[in-house]
């Protein structure tokens, strides 16, 4: 994803093809960014220049942006993998950090990342089927899917990965984490997905990330708990909706104002 998920979520697309709002109950979503901007706070929101690169690359980009912006006081907010990148930065933060908020961040890793290992052999096939000059959103999506399957960034999300073990940052002044417990992505003729797939899989094979009450579709509620959090909050939302839910936005805005 890019910064569009925060700025203009109705225009954000997964892999450049699928609208994020298609996997959400919100058709005209707003994010915490809009709440923060409305209160008059300064904002820094960026898209990674190499989104498929290891976290150290994104962390270096974040550090350089903050160095150029030179805020006297700031709060880090990260969604999904962005929360892990923020943690890598917090190992040696620039002065002025008041707090850290993670939204649906896989602090203990993401079991769904194992699926990528099974699908990785498809990456060369996707490259052959998609010429470099192929235009349109489909061509872009296929190229991104191929890069995603071979990305070292995905391996970093595996439970117990070397990257996760290296996240030993000191506790931020204030830390809040949020998780989701509603994995529903969409419904069709009264059938909810991905929950409907559970009946098609062998017993015990259905991932907890996709079980109602246990995960948001990509990250389990357990993994979303930041180990050093002053407070952790679970809401009945999926991985995208955690950005849009009004209750979450209002709750986090209260914490931000207290930190400030």
C-alpha cells in the first residue's frame, strides 16, 4: 500500500488493482489522519520508495524524513507492517518522540506469510505471463504480485523471523496497540468470505487470522498486541477497517491529545 490508504482511502488499491473499500463496510472512509489534521496538528505521511524491500530500507527512509522535518515533538502511528517499521526506528529514535500507536500490526508475526512460501513458485510464471511493458491495472497488478511473492519483506513477517527477533527497542513514553477480530472481507448471496472457506479445509487447517473473534483476516488479535503497550484495544473490524472505524479514530485521538 501507499500513503493513499491514509490520505484518500477511497482511491487506494491493493496491488494497484483492487479498491480497498471493496473489502470494507465503509464506502466513504475517513482515517485517523483526517482527525489529526482537523485538530490542527502537523502531519508527515509517506509512501515507501521500495515497498518490497526489507524493513531496514523503509526504516532508513522514515529516519531521513524525520531528520529533514525536524519536529520538536512527534507521535509515530503505523498500520500493519508500518507498525513494525516504526518499531525498528524506535531502537534509536530522534529526540522528541512522545509515543507510538500500532494498528493491526503483526508484532508476533503473521501466519498468513507462510502462504506466500507455498505460492512463491508462481512468481516466475507471473513474470513470463506479464511483459514489462504491459499496460493497464491488470499488468501492474501482476507485476506487483510477482514482486510480492519473491519479496524479502514477506519473510520478515513470518513468526520467529530474524527481523522480529531483532525488534528490541526501548519502551516508548506512551504506547497503544489496536487489533481486529472481524475477518469478514465481503459477502455474496448471504455467504461471508473468507469464513465460508473453513468448511472446505481439513480440520485445523483454517488459519486463526480468518476466524471470527481471533483475527482481522490477515493478523490475529493476539499478534496485534504490542508487548510494551500501555493499553491494547480490540475492535470487531477487519484489517482495512481498523483504519476507518469511527470508534477507533475517536479513541486514538483521545490518546494523541493526552500524549501531546
